C-alpha cells in the first residue's frame, strides 16, 4: 500500500545519477550536479496529460487522453492502473492511498480497464492520443467503479559538471527525471446518483488562522466530485477570506480547511462552508448532479 500527498494530479519525482562518460569525477560532484539540475522547472521536462479526470460509462465504453511532451528530450511513457481512494489523516491532511490488492468488497475497475498503447516514446514536443477501454468480463452491480491511472514518464539528458582541473573536458553525468502522474478513473454503469452530507464544523483560531474540520459523508452509489468552499464574512456581509478546495468524496472525509487572519480585524464573523458538484478542472457535463450543502458557524477573531 502506498500513500501519496493529495492532489488531482499527483507527481512523484525520482532523480537518479547515471553512468560516467569518464570515470574521473568524484561522488560529491555527482550530488552537486543533481542538486543543480533539480532546481530547473518541472514544467519544462514533464509530460502533460488531458483531461485530468477520466470517465467511462456503459454507453461509451472507451475514451481518450492526450499526452504532450513539453520537454527538450524524448520521454519514455508507460501507463498502468491501480486502485486508490482519497482519505484524510488524524489532523485533516488529504492524501491518496494506493492499494494494488483491494478487498473484494471494493468497487475496483482495475481488472477491466486498459490503455492502448500502454508503452510509448514521445519525441520532444510530440503528442500522442491514448485510448482507454473498459471491458468488464462479469455483470456489474449498479454502482460506480474506480481506478487510478498511473502515467510514468522518464526523460534524461547529459549534463557537464564542474571545471576541475583533474576532470576530463568531456566528463558528463547522465541524469533522469521520472514523473508519475496519478489520475482518477471512473466507470459508470447506468442508474448512478450521488449526494453529500456535511456535519457541523469544528472550528478554532490558532497559529494566525482559522482551522476548521468538517466531516463529509457521501450518499448514493457514486463518488461526490466537486469543491468545498469556505467564506468568512463580517456582520455587513463583507468577505474577509475565501478558499476553494477541489476534492472527491468516495466514502468519508474529514479535511482540514484553513483561512489566514493576517489582515482580518478583531471581531465576530460568520464562517460559511458549502459543497457543490463543481470543479474548475472538470467540465460540468462530466460531474454527477447533487444538491449544494452548507453549514455556518460563528468565529471570534481576538
């Protein structure tokens, strides 16, 4: 089981020192070269993926994603599937728990979703359309099934290191950047619905901010995908702080939501939390409808 920091597109970066062109440099210089290269922007060396949420249904059992190599070197790309759900830890931080062997009771789509091609090489600046196909081999229950698509891209380039007089002029180290993007995959038979229940918020003022925990429980037979908003207003209705958090509630979550108070005067305020099936990174037509739910609580800023 693996736990990744929560994001809709999760990246894990692995730097590896390659082989010496000449066996003349010391290990310390290799490490220095890695640190220097790691400071370069990832956006210049990664593979972009669109869309970031993948939905397949019984009426349209296949869809496509587009991969674009924005780097300056060819990228080796592989695609695989695993099971994973977002969760919150004891202090409210969100993460994704990946599980290669989920329990039989879990609605996993891993065994019947496939990517074509599953391995490819993208030239610098190139793009590739990958077809994702769902082919269940058994009769499915009327509920949503989930998987995580892992897109692993690896790019490398040689880099000259140092100007030491004891190093050959052509001494280089080959460095590879490996980026793993983890995207949500939903398979939807007919007859799905979702809903959300929000508990009363548990709020305190600490560390120069408002810290709020709220329990979110999903209803229906599909995940609630949308956003939770926190808005701080004074007695006149003026907004003194706002935050939007995109999330997916597959079962239960209890996230921590914070609002800074650096420019908020002392006084009593109303904190409104609302959850709605809208996200800026997912077209509305791909989201299941659900009622907007809200909770309000008073907050005293000392």
